[in-house]
């Protein structure tokens, strides 16, 4: 089970891993905590009045298409997008949004889905949300609370039979090492790199997330599905953007994995790993 904040997060974070496990016969569910209602239209081709007027409906359609491409099951948790506050000082978040509702409300909602789906592995964001969007940080808080509460018969007794998931991972996106590898490959091929400005702005004192990574899952055979799922979120993803600048064959050669950090485990597994189910397979199918 992969728990995400907004529609499109599932396609930009760990999508190829999910597609790989689906192809291998695993059941995979994406839980999206909010509807993404507050998202801007980031694709110029979709920046039209009729799109803005029907954003809720369109984002739901995009999510359904992406889920079909990846082969995953999908659930909406049903909370309202908090938006990304801007300004100095930052304005307060809207009343009733996901990041402001009492923690027990979304925790119970996620526990209900966990007890029904019964995942062995849960994937979510780290304590910083991957990046400091209030909904991403709240997704981390809810996921970790639900991991514990789902197994506790005294917590939310009306939300189904208790279920103990066995591992929690934080999904990690682009690291500096990965971006640098792609940047240098494009330059060596005589092409312009869209990553130059990003690397120039990178704080040299900021640790690379690779320092936290415990698990790299080979999934390069599913990169095309990942990209197709990402493009399905047409309001959010410009198909001409830098996300698609590096040819898939180059990506497969230079960086054929997606990265995770093992945060909690109730099974024996030795890091570094190359499989989110390491230790789980042995416990479930001894």
C-alpha cells in the first residue's frame, strides 16, 4: 500500500516499483489522502478556463487513468487539499483542510482501508514530507499513526478486524547523485541539460537523500509505465518538461532503481535491500 497526499504523487514517487510488483502478481493499492483541489494547472496546454472550472472532476479522471496504467487499486481517503501556503509570514491554512483536521480523523479513515486491504508493506513519506508541503507532512503523520493503530484492537474498534502490516518505507525521489548522473550524460551526448540551474542552486551543505536510502528496487522495465502514468496527470505534468528529458535507455543504464528508506520493520531483513518484501516473503510463506 502506497499512501500519497495528492493525485499525481503516486506517479512521480515509486510508480515503477508498484508496476513491477503488480506484474509479479502482488496486489498493490494507492491511497490518495486529498483530491488535489488546490493544485495549480502546471501544464500550459491545460491552462484553460474550462479546466479550472472542473478541476475536481478532471483530477479524479486523471487519477483513474494513472491507476489503470500502473495496474493498481485505488482509494480516495476523502480529505480536502490544504494548498501550499506562500508569503512571509505564511497565511493560515484553510479551516477543514487535511493538514488541520484532528489527526484521529484521517488516521481512522486510513486504518479502515488498511484493515480491509491488509497490506504487508506500507510506503509513505518521511517526516519532512519529501518536501515541506503541509499535506505531505500530514500524510507521514497519518501513515505512521495508522500503521500502529491498525494492529491495535482497542483503536477504532468499528473500523474492521485488526491487521498488522510488517514494514514501512519512506519513498525518496531525485537525489543529487541521480540528477548529476543524468545531467552529465546529457552533456556528454552534446545535449542541453535541464538540470544545470537546479544543480547550481543546490545547497552544498544539504545532505543527499542517498545517505538515508536503505533499499534500491530494480524496476527499469516499468519506466515507460511510470512515465505514461505521470503524463496521465495532464493538469500537473507538462509532457515537454525536464521530467522526460533523459531517454529511457539512458535512465535504465545509469539509474535502474527507485529509492526507499526502511523506517519500521517487524521482520528480519538485512540492509541494503533490493526488495520491499525482503523478510516479508519468508514470514508470510515460510
